């Protein structure tokens, strides 16, 4: 009797390597989000220091910059989430490749969801920057 693993053809090495390249690309995306989030969170401190310099020169104190901490934290959280979801997707894909079901449908929602999230956070940051300018 034939072994069930022999019935379905195993995936080619190029399929595994493509899956790993995709995982690494998502990891780079997550790390970039976390790094950018750190910069945005620290940007508020930079703006506060500028306010101290302006106050020393006689300019009035205008605004607190605590919102950049929240935007930065949102980016860091998004980076963590992207890395976790990319890892889970990679494990599922490798298991599917091991079982010979590489042609089976798999989700492609991580990219569009990340893009929509970044668009909303970017819009919020733009509104925030315009509001503190006036």
C-alpha cells in the first residue's frame, strides 16, 4: 500500500526559499515600523525641547506634544503585530508545502490591512501636525 506522503508531490526547494524571502521581507517591514515608531515617539521630546528654547527667547508656550508618543506607540505595535502575523503565516505555508498542498489558497490580507492601517495613522499624524502648527 502506498504511503500518503508519496501520493502528493512535495514542494520544490524554490517554493521554500520563496516563502522564506517573503517572511524576511515582512520582518523588515515590521522592524521598519518599529524603528519609525520610536522616532515618532521621540519627536515629541524634540518638539518640547524646541519649546523650551522659544520660552527662553520670550515666545509663549503653545502646545504639548504628547500625541506623538501615541502615534509612535501605534507604529511600534503595528510592527510587532506584523512580525507575529508574518511568522504565523510562514509556519502555515511551510506546513502546506510539506503536505504537498502548495497550490491551496492562502490568505493575502496582511499586506492590505497593513497598508490601510498605515494610511489611517499617517492621516492622523498629518492632521495632528497641521493642528499644532496653527
